[in-house]
């Protein structure tokens, strides 16, 4: 058995499906924490979370470009695409779950775990695939997209390790295809999202047409999330998500020349009391029948679904729709504010919040990505 995680083209499709689901799974927790902060309070935290959210949208777009380049469309409308919170992330970390909750010290610690630097090969357990740890029990993982993978005893310590496995798979499968005079990059370029349709403020969209551009796109995701080689700043002077969140933890900015965990820049205050006390992982069932809160929560969910519909269409050829998608994401606060500023009648110490409950059947097809381009799809399992 090969020690690679990705051994077939189907493995690669499933991993990229999981990547898109993974990038999306961070959006509800980040949005909710952002919504919970009082107006004009915690300006550094607000700016940080907002910047990370925009880049998570970029990461989802980059992963979608890679999948489209392989001849598959993403499907953000499949049943189960939106996780039920609290949740384990789709790349398989077991030591923490992600909740939708107010901005707090505990929430910030979760954000640091989401964006944490990878383990690297030297820290992998049992000599397994790069970046993997051995798991005795996968029953607790929400690994819907990658259940069929052959190396079922492994999972990933970090998002960066997860993307490294995808890159390794791309290199292996493309080399295998090239030996036959073929390529795995059979997708129609017309489905690629370009900078014409998306502006993130940090990093650019990479149009994927071959191995080099695919790897460039995925390395950008790693660099913006955890940083490459544990560097705080990238070549353009941008700080990664992990170190952005560390600044909030320490209440101090990093500056050039600092060591990880030791920021020396200007100090600032983080006030966890200036947030609405949103109930963690609220559900529609928490709100009284026929109440204004229940109606507000249902309205939010319907509009969040419309947001997903827009993104899905943008990844399937209607790229111009992506131009307003980020603005649309932040406009959801108009619906969320009707929840987060109001106590729950049955539990008045806690406020209501968005539930992100997208009912099965509401989103459409139960399948994940869909083949759209005939081409290099047949693969044999290869052993070393």
C-alpha cells in the first residue's frame, strides 16, 4: 500500500471537495465571532477577523479553481456541505471542535488551532504520510468527503498538512499521466475565476491550468493560513492568519524581525466583555415557536443559503457573481443583528445567534463535485 494519501484521481477529487468544505467550515465561526463584537469596540479584533474571512473566501476560490482545472465543478449545495456545529473539521483534527459562538478567549484559542502551523514530516507518527498522525478511531471525524481514501488510519494535524498531501497527490498523478502522454488538467479554462472577478486585499486569485499553477494556488492557501516555514510575514509583508490571531492573544502587534510567540510591536486592548453573550451553537429549537427570534433565525438561514447559491454559481461558470459575494457575506449581519442583540426568552442570560442550519433537501443535489469535462479520469491504484 502506498503511503501517499492521494493515489488515484478519485482520491484527489475527494480531497479537493474536502478542501472546499473545510474552507467554508471556518466561515460561520468567524462570522459569528465578528457579529458578536459591540459596535466601535475591539477594533483590532474586528479588523483581524474581517481580513481572515475575506481570505477564507479566497482560499475556497483557489481550491475551486484547482478542482475545476481537473474537470470537476464544486458543489456547495450538496446535503451536509454546511456542518452541524460543534464540528470537527473536514481534514480530521481530533483534539478540538469548532463552535459558533461569541468572540472570547476560548473562541480565540479555537481560531489558533484552526490556523496552527503543520507538524512537518519529522513530527509525523509511525512513519506515515507527510503531515499525518495515526488515528485509532475515526468515528468522531466529519470526514464525509474523504471517507473512501485507502489510508483510513491517518488524518491531518493542520490545514497546511492537509494541503501538502493534495500537492503531493497532484505531483504524483500528473507525473503518472505524463508518462502516457496525458495530463490530469483536463478542465475547461472558462470556469476559472480570475482577479477580474475577485479582490481579496491580500493575495491574488491564481487561474489554474497545469501542475505549476495548481501548486502555486495551494501554497498560497498554506502561506496565508499558517505561514510557510513558520514565517510570520510573507514576501509581500503580509501576516498569516495564525499570527494575526496570536496578536489578539498577546494584545500586541508583530513587527519585522520578531520571533514566533514574541511580538514586540505596539500594544492594544482586547476586551472580551464588549461582546454580545451569544449562546454557543444555537439551534432553531432554542427559540420559541412563532416568535420573532425564530423568524429571524429562519430568515438568516434562508439568506445564508442564497449566499451559497451565489458562490456555487460563480464556481460553475458565472464568475461575475463573485464580485458581490464578499459584500453579500458581510451584509448577512443585517439579519444576524436581529438575533445577537436579543436575549433568548427561556435563557435570558444568553443572546440568540445565527444557527447556520441548512436543512437537507434545501440545498439540492446530494452529490459532491460533478464531472463536467471528459478526460483523464480512469486511474489504477498504484503501490510503491
